[in-house]
C-alpha cells in the first residue's frame, strides 16, 4: 500500500460489517467484498481519482464512502479518461 491510496484490495472474502483499523482509521465494511475486489479506505467524492498502490486506477462516478465496495458500479477506468 501507498500513503496516497484511497482504496485497497481484499486478500480474502470480507463480510459486511467487518471492521479494520488501517492507518489509525477504523473502517467498517458496508457490503460483502469478494476476494480480489477493492474497498474504499476513505471517502472518495464523485469526480475524484481512485488510487491504489500510489497509481490512479479510476475516477469516482458517484460518491464512495469509506468501507464501500469499489467496482464498476461506482468508478470508471482512468484509462478511458486518458484516451479522450
């Protein structure tokens, strides 16, 4: 992980309501997160970059709250933004 990250990848299936202390922030998972999928480490406002491993991986297409599942329903690829 990178200090700039606002999402992380689950290394296991994470059930809804699971809580994690990450960087002194308590994060409560809002939906079941499947293995290999991403969840928000902090609030990400619509239009802001989604950052993983210090790299921009997408743009939020709606507000994403800490603990939310981060997937195609709430982000668009950053690659698509660069090709416009």
